[in-house]
C-alpha cells in the first residue's frame, strides 16, 4: 500500500457500537459512571472494534528500535551502542517490558527499523530502512522516501499482527537519542520553543540538557520543517522509530484494533499519525503521562486521558503494558456484573 492508500482505508469508529456499550454499562448494578476511565475505555474499544462484545484477550506491543545521528551532539547519557544491546535483550526476554509483558500476558515484538548495527535474535523483526539516521542538527535526519517507507513498515507490522489474531496493540520504542527527535517534532507541531518541550530523557545532566536544547534549535533552524506537512517534519527532524510507530497507529486503525499510546515518544508518533490521517485518532487509547515536560501537552493535543500518573519514563512500551490489566478488570465488570433488573434494584438515574 502507498501512504495515500493507507489514509483512504481508515474510516471513523462505530458510534452505534459505542452507544450499545454505554447502555450496557448503565444497566449494570452500580452507580452510573463509577468506574470512570475504565468505562470510557471499554466504550471507546467498542467503537473501535465495531461491536459491544469487546475482546482484547490476545495482545502485543510493537517496539520499534532505531538509532539517531543527533547523539553525536552529546544529547544523551549513554552511547549509541546501547540501542543494539537492549534490542537484542528483548529477543531473549531480558528487558523491563518483557518482564512486565509476561505478567500481563503480552507478546513483545521488537522491530529493527533503523538500528546502526545489525541485530541478531530470532524474535527480532528485520525491517531496517537505514543504519541509523543522520544528525538532524546538521541537515535532514533521513530522506522523505525513507520516512515514508518506515511509516509503511509500521503499517504492515500492525496488519500482520492483527491478521494473526491480535486484538489490542501497544506501542514501544528503543533508541538512544529519541527523546531529542521527539522533542524536536513536538516543538514543530505545537509551535513551542524547544526549551519548553525538552526534558532530561533517561537522566541527562544539566549541561547535557543545554546541549540537547541547542541541538534541537539548530535542527529546526537548519531544516525549516513545515508543520503542515507531517512527512516533511518527520524526515527532517524525526527518527525511524517515530516513523514506524506512526505506521503502527495507522495500521491498527485500518484493522479496527485499539492501539495504546505509551509515553512521550509514542505520543509524538501518535501525533504524527494524526497529522497524516486525523481519523486515526479514533483508534488510540492513552496509557500514562510520562515525566517528560511535553508529555501532557502532546496528550492534550491528541485529546487523550492517561490512566496512570506514575512518574514513568522508561519507554519500551512499559506504560502501555502497565494499563492492560486495568482494561482486563474493567472488561470483567462490564461482562460479568448483574444488571439492576436482574438483582431487583431500582436503576440509578442520570443527574440533571
């Protein structure tokens, strides 16, 4: 599929199914709306899937792995080699998201979309577009064609998983330097100063934070990304992991499968997807609010409410995995609770 065909394939979520799910919640013998965001999430998932009989029993988190040339500007605490080490550990189940995934019954799917060195591990999907991006502070991070190809990789990975029976997707990433690219993209889309949109990532020093902000400022000045053209922004100051994740959001929308936004980086990828196709916003669910300073701004732009305010900033998809058991519990009440009529209790009435 071309990117234009992807956009044409995405249709709005089913509001009739949402209304049926809302009616089911309102019939259950408990105070109206008393499970708050859990009720809203089930209603949203009904709209996404087109049925009030929501099933998220098979789920997967797609972790896009890529390197970013901007690390040459000293914007990170660790070196670029860490990307490959952690990505390969995902193949053996030895990272934080893998441990959490085992607890929550989630398949972790690492994808090499742009790691600088070849990865080894039979569980890693080999979809490399290029061996790391160029330094965005000196010129475009990648070509426009590479950015589009990376988005389409994400679309196809999502579709393959959904064709295999996955009913809920989560998004994650691994890439040293990707809070820099995400802050750059967010600054352009939200028309904010880089200083406002940039945090310490995985533990950057104060001096490193200054270098990071300056690198983003140079990148925007040199490349002049056009905020009205999401692929222009992506290829000039973005990253391959962002592009792939944007594609996962688009692919989930094509398949009518809900996609959980993870933290700051994932939310910026979601924003890219929405700028490419506004309708795909219907298919997104929030998970947590990252500790990155721009996280809440981006979630607000997307109209998403996070379930958790846990001070998390690990990435990998850990926030998306963390909320999956909450969704399971909400669905357990939705499916199993008796109605007011069945227990002979007068139904609650909406407050006027």
